[in-house]
C-alpha cells in the first residue's frame, strides 16, 4: 500500500485490494471450512457492469471515503489483482495514515457463480463471477493473518488480503523501506507540519 499526504492536505492511497488466482487462508461458511480464490478477469467483468463502487472505511456504509462515480476512486484488474487508487479528504483517515494505522484492504461482494472442489478436509472455492459491492480501507487488523471474512448481510461476503501476498522481501528491501518510512516521517514532522 502506498500512502501520500499531498500538499493540498488530501490523502492519495494506492495498492492491491485482492490478488487473483491465489488461495486465501481457511475461511468458514455454511459448507464448513474452505479456502477460496478469485479467478482471473472476475474483477474486470464486475467493474464493467458496475455503475459505481464506493470505498468505505472498515466496511461501514456510513463512512464513504471515495467513489468511482465522483472520480475519487480508480479500480482496475491487472495481472496481479484488483488495484485501487483513491484520493481521500476524510480528516480522520488522513490522521490514521499519518500515524501509520492503515492496515490493509478488503472487498465486499455477492457471489454469482462459483465452483467447489473437495480436496481432503478443506474444500476449495473459486469465485468465477461476482457483483463487487464495495472496497474498504482498514484501520483494524484483519481477523486472519492474510484474509478475513465478515458477514454484513445474508448474501454479501467480504474478504481481505495484504498488498503483496506470498512475496518474501530481502533484508535489503526491508532496510530500504524502513529508511523511506523514516524519511517520510521526518518530512511530515519537519516540513509539512512546521
């Protein structure tokens, strides 16, 4: 997830909401334990038929942060997954970003077509067609390490996944990221808020 507080005071954020074709951690539903993945082009097809998709804070419909309709949210599927880019003016979320409290992404959907495979004790589900209801920015830790499920209504499901699933970063890359974060913190304290 890339987060930048712009000169105009708004927050620009981008990252992957979900990675395609990668299985989740164990989830639980009416069929018991299962893992699932989103098939390629599912998000693209959902976006093509969606009139609008909103970005919410923690799946709270009262906390709309951005939307495709008003041009503050861009969503697209690429070869990694569903990528989001948003401009947010919500002061609470901007403060959460400044404090480093943004934890990840999630999405809410209605499954229209899926397939199941029984493979030992855990079933495998592949989402083949969905209605994308919303994407959410999270300030709370997901219920699972990489994936979370919360039921908001009977037919709407939500999933979370970190930006770079299954990517192991080298010590050098981690050191570079820490240095970049330290530089941004210094800039925020000494330049933007002085």
